[in-house]
C-alpha cells in the first residue's frame, strides 16, 4: 500500500515532531524556513517512521499492562501487610495474656510454698511436744484392739452382737476392768472363730491383756493372740553401730537405740546374712574355695580362730615361683617370702576391720605381729657376725639398714 506523496501530505508530515515522539521531549522551536523539495523525506523514510510508531505503540501497551500488574501486586502486598499487622497485634495480645497467666501461676506457687512451709513448721512443733494418751486415739488410723480365738469356746453360732454383750458383762464383773468399754467388734469372714475387739485407748487394751479374769468368765477355752509385729528389712545399715566388735551378733542395746531414733517399739533385731562358703573348717583344718588352681597355689594363715570367719586373709602365688610361708600368730595375717633371681621379697596379706579410732588395740596388735614377722625374717637372713647387725637389732623399728649384703640388697 503506497503512501500519499501529495504536497499537502508532505507538509503535514513536515509539521509532526517525530523527535518528540521518540525521546519524549519536545524539540526546540526552529525558525520557519522555506521548505524545498530536497528537504522533504523520501518514501523509505516515511515507512521507517511508521514502523517506529508501531513499535512505540506496542511498547506503550506493554508498559500499560506491566503497570496494571504492578498495581495489582502493590494491592496484594498492602493486603498482606495489613494481615501481618493484624496477626502481630493478635500475637502481642496473646503474649500479654500468657505473661499475665504466668504471673498468676507464680503467685499461686509462692502461696503454695508458703503454705507448705507453715504446715511443716506447725507439724514439727506438734511432733516436738509430748502427746497425751487422749491425743493418741485421734492420731491412730485404727483404735487399739485385741484378737480372740474362740475355737474351743463353743460360740460358733453366736452373733457379733451377742459376743459383744457377753464380753462387756464379763469386763464389768472384774474389778480391774469394770471401767473398760468395748467400742466395737468384727469377725473374720473366712474364719468365724476369730474376732477382733476394739477399745477406746491403749490403756484399756493393756488392762484387758494383763487381767484375764473376764476371759474365763465369758469365753472359757478361748485365747488371746499376741501382739502382731511387722518385720521390717533395712538396707545399707552401719554395721559398726548395730553389731558387736567381732561382727558376729547384734548389740544388746541395738533395739533400744533403733526404737528411740525412729519413735517405734522394736522387739528384736537380727542380721540377714548368708553363711560364707569361702572359708570353712573341715576336720580341724581351714579350707578356702577354690581349693586348687592350675596356675596358682594358696597360702592361708598359720593360725585360725573359732568364730564366724576362721581366717580373714590369704595369698595366691604362682606355682612356678619359689615361696616360703612365715608363721604369724594371727588369723588376719598371711606372710611369705618370695625368692627371685636377683632379690628376695617379703609379702603379706593383712585384713584390717574398719575402726573409728586409730589407737584401737586390734590395729596395734596387727602392727606388732607384722613387725615381729619382719624381724624374724631378718634374723634368718642376716648373720650375727655382720658389723651392722647390732644397729639393726636395736634400731630396726626406726631406721633403715645402711649397708646390706650384696645378695640381700632387694630385701
């Protein structure tokens, strides 16, 4: 399609500011001058201008669409910002509520701790005071009672009410128990011949137990069961506090001490133990298990005693080692001399019981036995002709041997 090249069309084109359309800025006004035919654009130039205009329009449309998309994105961002702001306000409000709740809980915990402290202090004051017999009834979970076995009393068909009436009549007939009142009675559902009779105080129970004239009056042939004691097992007990010096039996005053410390009545105490099988006597000879070993030989003390543990020490020495046992008059010491190629070694196994005092006679006795065994071996090793022997005999317990013979340098 050809362009209109008439003079009027050329003048219109000449008047259009194409530079302003391309750059976006108006071109400075130029002085009007006469237009010659040579100044008019050619047909190819007009086609280029029209194509440029089309490109500009297309870009303008794209920019318009982009602006619309950006506007929509801005609107969405603003909506998201408003939503986040509202959520933040809600979180701050929730945090304030949580902090308020935590504050209330802290106050409640402080009040609870204070209440517990007051209760403990009041309880300690109550425990520190002496309880009267009237208070004991309120602190016991069940009133004091005795248990009757009516197997031979011929009351199998009697009801608990009849038994209680007969009991009360018998108690009132005796001078010692006429003031005692029976406050209840129960029958064993599995054994009808066993009934439990309740009293108001422990004093009434003790009067009924110590004065049995009512029993012959009301229930001839019946008997009263003894007090029911509950066995208690206690672990990790300090044996020095409850056992004697030999640790074989319980001290005579152990029950009294345990009862006083725990505010209970202890009737008996015994050590739960198993007889040791490591040391035993057979035919007057002490045997230690295991008796033999393929690589080791055992040495037991040369002295034993008649007690729970005949001996309390021993040595295991390799069979290929030359060793000689030394006689020590103590069942707690096993001593021997081991001879090597270049030296002689004195070894001893000593059992020392735990003591509270370092000056205990048993510890002193063990040291004396060890010292005597060492001196005995030195006398056997050294000759009396040695120049240093007199110093050794007199000051053996206080100083070392200054110049031992070369063959005994390791002793």
